């Protein structure tokens, strides 16, 4: 099941937030094979917060980027071993699950090391060059019985640090090599069994399930020798005993760890450099959550995103060029978004993306949740300025009427309440006013401009004209724009005062008027998308 983020543009307005919520809900209904999650790329403005509170809809999660993270590709079906697990069990787990490394955890579940194929190979090479000894890696009787699937005949569970012998020599020469406390593997040779006990063997392992005589067991009890019965032959028994040591004895300490939220681009080099070519993803308590290997870093499947209310790279989520865009639903012009494969893309000239979403609900015989319906209604009324904007279409009016009946409310009253609640920007700084609904446009010259818009009830905001013009100039210089403009739109009077910083002469020519102290009066102008942006794009 794929996870798809549904997101609008940066500096989100009500239509962007509502469309993300509404379309994610709709897609989850019609496409249950995938999971759609609404997301936002910034903080909601005053109007959107009002709509969220009024509707009871949940604010979408903040998406800082769409680049791949560790948790997007890591394997969560971890093979983990506790530090006291016999090495044989770890090796079997590696073989059974076809993995080349196993994270080792302490008793509290926190990561303390890793056992790799390299660790196992080094142990075998070391053991093949000298007599096997457990001096540095004590082995317990319980572990030996466990890995041998044998029986403890005499003695108790204890640790031993002696050397390991498989008796193939004559009884008379055994004392030449063996020492007190050693581990001795012998078959059904009674004299060799007695001699091992006499020499002070710590553990006597009798192979091939050759049950010893009672005399041997009594002798072992008196001498403090532990006796284990193994169902395996002598050679295999000795190899299994070597694998009885706890895995922490040969593990690599301080394994490479990463956070699930780390970007793949930030951890790739580390994973490639470490000899076992893997990193363990851990939580804040250092508990393993997953593993990411070199193979996972080769051509990983990108994260998926569905774009609503925009189709511009500069307005979209950071990293969108590396994501898989699965669909675009917009009511603006076609932007510069590129896709590697054909996708469903809708650019429909209605007043609001929310209109397109409600039309899809109706076409499929579905109804949005009440909270979603109120958000979508707020979005349409916002983008069309309560159906007074020149962008308004008959389809927008039809959808608003449908939502009025569905929600049993007066849309015009609802819209006026929304605008009145959000039009007071007296407490906001000039920078906040300019940035809260700002859009960037690419010009044919390869340069850019920005157009911000704030909707007000009355013209009181113009009293801060100089402050706003100063902030616009700062924005223009900081971003290298040819023009930074702010539309102060009075929804009651139905007009806009356009504040401009930059190439003001071109703006005056575009609207065939003159500015007064940096302000151009545009009576009847309500829409940035239809009445302002197209003229300025053409003029530049």
C-alpha cells in the first residue's frame, strides 16, 4: 500500500489547506489500495485558522520536504538477538532470514552491537589456526546443551573457560596436552572417558548419544566433572560447542546508527563506507526500529505526492523534483512541474480547487464529512470573495448552493463572518502581512516577481502604506525580484490598492494608469489569478 501526501502550495491559503483535506478524504474513499494524507507546507493564515476552528477539521501535518528519509526505505522486519544468545542461534537466524547482519541488544532492548558474516568468518579463521579455547570467551553449560540439543547428565549450569579437545589419540597420551578444566569430546570409549575425568576435565561431552556407564557418571560426580550427552558425532559436536559462546563475545561494538527521519542523502556515504554496508535505525532510547542496507540505497522508490491548487516547482514542497507526482488538481495556469511518467492532471478554470473536489464527490455519489464540507465551502468563498470575484463561474455557484443545503447554512453570511474575522491585520507586522499569502512568478526573462494579497473590510490598512512599501522593497532585494507587489483588496467596495516595489513603470503601463506614492488604484479588481498576475506576466 503506497502512502501519498496531498499538498497545496507554500504560504498556504484556505483553498490550499481545504483542498488537501478534502481531496485526501475523497481519494481514500475511491482508492482504498493506497493511503492519502493531507499535508501543509507552512503555517495557516488567520482566515484558514478561523475556518479550521469553525469546521472542526484537523490541521494537516507540516511537511518540510518530500525527500526520501531512512524510514521510507528501511526494513522493519528486524532479526534481533539478545546479547546472551548463543552464536549458533544468531548464525541460524542469519541463514534462515537471508541477512548478513544481526543487531545485538541488551536486556532492556537497547542496541549494543552487531554480529556480521565478517565476525563469524574471523572466528572460524582464528579457530582453525590454533587450539580452540574459551579463555577469552567463556561458554556456559546451558548454552552447550541448547545448541547440541543434548542432555545434561551430571553437574549444573556453569561457565567454563578451558580449551576444547576431540579425543582421537591414545589414552596414554591424553595427559600430554589436556589441562584441568578443559572441555573434552569423546565417543563410546570408556577408558578415554575415565582418563578425561581423572585429568580434571571441566566438561565431558559424550558424542553419538552413547549413554555412559553408571561407573563413569559416579566418577564424574566425585571429581566435579560435568557430563553432557550429545546426539551428534564428535566433529559436529565440537563445532557446535564453539558456537555456544554468547554472541556479544564476537560482536562489533558501536554499530552505525541513524534516525528514521534522517535523509538518505545524508547517510548514504556512511553506509557505503562501513564494512557491513548497513545502518541500524534507532529511536531516542537507542532501541532498533529498522535496518537500511546498501541495496536499499540503490534506486529507492521515491515518495509520492499529489499536488492541489498549484503546479509550480517554486511553490511546491522542497524536493518535489525528486518525488513521484501521482496527480495534479488545480484551477490555475499550467506551471513548470515536470513528471517522469504520464499522470492525471486537471487544470480547470473555476474559482477554486475546492469546487473541483466537491464535483468529484457528487460524480461518485459520495458526500464529504461535515467538517470537510465546511472547509471546502470556506475555500470557495475565500477564493471567489463570496462569489464576487471575476474568477467565479456558474460551477462555483452551483457547488456553493449544494453545500448550503448539505450544511443547512447561509453561505453569504458564513463568508462575511469569515472575512470579518480574518480581515483585521492590525496586530500583524508588515512582514507577516506580505508573507501570509504571497506567490512567486517566473518571468519570461528568467527573472521573478512576487504578488501578495490581503483581503480587508475597509481601507484602514493603507494607513500603514509606507511601512508596507518598505517591507516590499526588502523582500524584492532579498530575493532578487524585478517586482514585489501587495494587493490590498477591499471585499466590501470591490476593488484593490496595489502597492509596488521595483519596476513600477511597467506596472503602470500594464494597467494604463499612474501610481501615487507607490500605490496604484485598481477599482473592480479582486482577483490576483485572473486580473493582476496575467497582466503583469504579459508586461514583463
